[in-house]
């Protein structure tokens, strides 16, 4: 009996290290994890045509006859060319409004612009300056040619859609030979589809 117990005890002690587990670490999987693909849209290409809608505020000032404000909105279209960090482009705007020219019965009804713009890319955004030709049309004072200048910011929500805002100053000296200088300031937001 004692001999049997000794054999059982010896067998148990000999097997103990096998049950306790090895002190060696399990092998590590040597497979290489692939990096997530880089999203090329993080630095978008602005090259292409665009078209959209804009809406905002206009303040119209007639020299010596005061100023008035109202809503303005319309259509915008153009083409941009991406140079890397910089973007240049050209476009047209056509806006409708019903804003009085000072304290008179004359109202500004339409504004047409031919514009050039250039700006610097900031991530998915574009901070830009713009200037060009403007034509204004009124209800009873005819139309006249002038210029505008300003700036804005546009952000690419996706490769096909952008949103932005633009502040413009317009100047029409001696409007249609009336002796009145007309100045207009507009602030508009816009949404554009890009092609």
C-alpha cells in the first residue's frame, strides 16, 4: 500500500509542471497590419465647373439720398482651376432684389457680375478675394455699369457640393448720368454643385 502511494505521489509530482503550463510565451502572429487607405478628399482638387444658388442681405446707399437694405438672392456659376495650394477661377452671378436706393421711389432690382477670384486652400476650405465688372438695373433709373470687390470663404462638404459666404462692395459712379453715386454692399451665403 505504501509502495502504491509512493508511485502515485511520484507520478503526480512529475506531471505537475505539465499542468502548470510552460514558462515560454506563446508565439506572436508576425502578420503585418495594413494601414487604412488615405482619403484623397482630405486635400481636394477644386478644378472644374460649379453652379448654385445664393441668398443674403443688401445695403444700397445713394449719395445725398440715404440708404436702405433688403434681401438679395440669385444664381452663381463658374469654373475653378487648382494650382496646388492656390486656386484661381472666373464666374458669373445674377441676383434679384427689391431694395430702395436711399429715400426715393427708385429700387435696385437686378445685379449682374462677371468675376475673377483667387484664393488659398485651407484643408477642405478656400479663402479667396474676388473682383470684377457689375451691372445694376433699377425700376425707374435705368441700368449702369460699375465694379465690385470683396472676399469670401467656401468649404467642400463633399467632392460634389460646397457651401460658403461672400461679402462684396459695389460702386456705380454717377449712376446712369443721374448725378447720384450708388454704392451697394452685399453679404450672401451659397450652396454650389461642382462638376
